[in-house]
């Protein structure tokens, strides 16, 4: 009997290890430059979760879904929005968060209303998948094929277009002859969003398009402009790019308005990425 139990335990452990070493793919959809996957919380779903490389931790959950699932607050934390402002928001611990065949157990998800400032016609955000969810995998977001793949493979610095990144997916790039740092952010719907102080050093022509950008705790105006210098990032070079800038931007954000035209691969273990 003991031998049978030991054998069963070994089988379960082997199955778990194999599951952790798997590779796979998941469907994604881009709606108005929002990148969504289907997620399951405590076995319930599917819910439309935004994939956001700009979000730390495992993820977030909208207050509507909290009520729908009857979740109970486990903690609270400060939620900063990039402007220096913050709100104290509740944290909920869910027993499982799953996307395709990838699942995490006992996950802390902070919560607020993620749809209060969204314009009409945009898909509601049920939650957010943060960058830590894929931390053990080589993640490829292929926007042209509308799929995300994950594996135990690796990027290598010798390969064309592979660049190292710092915390927050910050990489070095060139705009014309000017060296810049770009922040890769799939949670942004914009193309490139520059601080005005950086844009003042670049040759550009403003368009008539000006819009309001909304963060969790603030809103501000952004100006669209045409860059007169090419942008060289990873293996991509693009000219005559329409971008945005504002006084409030702290760094140059690269959003889905740009990334939806390319394939983005991220290796968090080696802190390498590639855009092609």
C-alpha cells in the first residue's frame, strides 16, 4: 500500500513538473488598441482581462467582478497612477487566476473601477494580467496573428534585434540622432507618448488633434505630432510616425498603437526583449 502511495505521489509530482515546463498558446483580441485575453477567476469566467506589461504584480480585478464573485477583502494598498497621485484600494486574494493552461494559485489582485473613464464603444475591462503572471516564460505577443505564445525557450543577446531592458521594460532606442529610453507598455492604447521636455529636442510638426488622457486619479491634455526623424527600436525602423506628447508624461511610453503592428517577445528571466 505504501509503495502504491509513493508511486502515486511521484506521478503527481512528475505531472506538476511537466505542467510547469509546458509551452502553449492563447487567443488574444485587440479592440481599440486594448489587448485582451480570456481569464478565469476561481474557475469562473471567461472574463476579458487586459494584458498590461506596465502593471506590476500578477494582476487587477474590476470592482464589478468582485461583486459578481462575492469576493472578500483581504488587504488594502496604495494605487499610484504614474502622476504621483494615489488612492487606497482594496486587495482581494483569489484561489486561482487562469489564462489558457497557465494558472496561479492564491493570487492577490487589487481592485477599483477600471471603466469609469472609458469612452463609449470601448470594451469593458474585467481585470488586468500583470507582468509577473508570465515571469517564468518566454512570452511572445504576436499582434498580427492575434495570438500569444509562451514557452521555456530563451532570447539570446547575439540574435538580431534582441535588446536588454531595465525594470519596467525600459530599453534604449534612437529617434534620429537622439538617444532615448522607451518604456514598453501594452496597457497603453497610444503609439508613442513623449514628455514635452523630450519632444522639444526633436524635429516635429503638431497636428490639429488634441485629446484628453485619463489615469486612475487624474486627467490631462495630450498633443498629437508628426516626428520628422525615424524611430529605431530593436529590429524595427519606422519613419513619419504620428506620436503624442504631454507635460505630464514622465518617460516615453510605447503602447499598443505601435505594438499592434509587430511581434513582441519578452524574456523576463534574462531581461531581454525583441520587437520585429
